[in-house]
C-alpha cells in the first residue's frame, strides 16, 4: 500500500510509549500488558498502548476522587473553569492536523472528515460548554410549611457537580464522543476517568495530555485504555464513581446500566439506532438521493444515527434507488490519509466480518443487492451497499448493522411511512425529506425519535440535545439538558 507522509507531531506521538494517564503520571499498567493498535486501512499494527486493568481503574478513580474533594479544582471559580475549557478547545484546534491523522490511523476515517467534522464539532462543543460554567444556577422559592404557623423561611435550590464521572466511549468517533462527555463534566466541576474503546485509544490519551497543557490540575482527567470486560466492567461497577456516561451498543449499555444500579450510580446511555430516512413524493429527487446516500455512507455507516432504513413514497422509489445506487457505486474507497479517498475502511476485522455476515444473511432471506456487498482488502473495507426487496421484519431492517449498508423500501401514504418508521426497537434519529412543510409538521410529533431532521440528516449543533427514545438510550448529550446529568440538585430550607 502507498505510504503517506505524516505530520511531524503525528509521527512523534506514534513513536512514543503509550502508557496510562493517572493524575500527571504515566504508569504502564499493573500487569504490563499492551494492546496492539491496528491501522484499519492496512490491517497492520503500528503502535501499542498499555492495557489498563481493574487495579488501574481503582487507582484512577481514587485519584479523581482526591482531586474532586481536596485540590484546587474543588475551589475553582466558574469563570476559571470557563477559561480552562476555552484553552482546552484552543489547543485541540491548534493541534487539529495531527489529531486528525491520529484519528485516521486509529479509526480508519479520512483525515479530511476527522478534521472538518469530528475535531471542529468537538471544538465548537467545548466552547459552547465553556459558557455554561458561569450559568449553572438554582432558584429561590417562597415556602409554605403548614405545621409551623407564623415561621418565616428562606428556600432555594442549588446545583452541585455530581462528583467522579466514569466515561466510556465508542470507537466510531473517539475524540468527539470523549469531548461530548468531557465538556459538561469539566464545566460543572466534576473529575473524569475516561476509558476509550480498545480499538481506538490514541486520541483519548492525546486529549489527556492537552488537558494538562491547558492547565487542568492533575487528576481532573485520567485516561485508562483497556479491555471492556476488564477495565470497562471495573469502571461501570465501581462504588466510588458517582456518574457513568457511555456511548456504544445497546447490549453493552444495558450491562453498564445494570452494574451502575448496584451503587445507584447516575447514568447517561447513548446507544444504538436504526434510523429511518423518509422521502415524500414532493421532495427534490436529487437532494434526497444525495442526502440519503450521505446519511448511510458517511463515516462508513459507523454512525449510531445513520440513515440505514430508507422509506420512499412509491412514485419516486425506483428512480431514487437507482440514483443512490449510482452514487454508491462511484464512492472511492481508500486509505484515509489519501486526500482522494471518499470512504475509508471499517474499524476492525471483527466489524468487517460482522457487516459481511449481515449482508449474507439478508441475501439468504431473499434480499437483492443493487450495488456493493463485497469486502475489499488489504484492510477492513466493505463496499457501499444498497439492498432492496426486503421485508419490514427482515434482519437487515430490524438489526443495527453499523456499516455502509442501506435497505430501501417503498410506502404508499404518510400513515404507512410513520408506522413503519416507528416499527423498530430503536429511536435515536430520523429524517424527513419533503417541501410540504404542513405534512412535515404533522409527521414530526408522530415520529418516535430523539432527533428529527428535515431535508438533512445527522446535522448536529451543540445547543441541541442528542439522545434516544426506546432502546436507543437514557439521557441526553449536548445542549442545556446535559448539565442536569452532571449535577445534583440540592434543596435548602432555612428558618429565619
């Protein structure tokens, strides 16, 4: 495979020894094990990362607890927390070229996407959350206490940081998802133990270094790469973690939620999806085709709210599917370091095999592929795939594939479109493509989904909460709503 030149900062980072980050120390891990970091575009190991254990999680949580309770961090003013978040965002932006290349090598996505989408969204979000540091407030109330007649009271509420946050992030947007959790935690005054996905640990470690460079006290952000069944399980069940925030599959999210409940640990779970893309007959066909293709093929389909179910009003169905098929067939696959690449590989051999297995099962159930369907190598590539002749109850329609596989089905009227769009255990995102705003406004309240996009898909803004209905999770990322998940509300009643 062609070699591509790396930024000098990227090469220097890759060549380093990648240990854990606990406080300002870089321990190798209690048992000395390491995780091979694989470049998905080549299938080759290009560096190694220390593999944290349950004992390392214990140490990181203890450090985070001490920092939360006893350090200058606990006495820091809101405006100081605001300034630190701005510095952190500035450093991420200043290191965008290198961070994008590290994300590409680690995850497989293109450098252009990593820099223009992941990193820019992360920077924007951290700056948005910086503003919240000085706007966390309670309220005053005028109490009426019936069993103390004549007494005067002063009543108010206050929001306080929840404490030590355990953050576990998925491998599809490693840096961005970490920042979604770090932003509100740092704005509210919490401390964090971050456990990145074992497939993509590198940018989390770099974020930890940049946080120290920004001026965060040691112990505010601790990073412990490790295996999910060891380090992840230990963090999920740790009795001294006050809040868990997780992004990943619904199955793993349920395990984390159950473990958290043993200690009544607060949880935010952003889980799986099987998002519908609904195209009404009055939609602009070219815009809808390009939008529907981007909704599923962006980031190789490894997006929790990817538009993986396409429902098209029958009048447009054949032509729209043909247009999307043509778009998919022309997508250029390749190494994300290549500026000509339009779609990179899947994150791992395991994920490639999983997606291929879904495609094969769909064919066995009678589905027909209009383009794609095969794997490519070296690396973990799957061709952009469009599937038709599927039943609403089929595996390809009901299960989250998490790859570049689109299933397309026609519908006759809006009532049918709403019914089949909601016929899923998931409810994370949905999009409607139409110029009939009256019909769109009537549909939006009927769609059981945490986000509804109109004439766009997966359009995210820091001010809008993101999360799911049904099996797609609990709580919200982003927006003012996320502040509630990182604070406890305290009521105060004072007899005066």
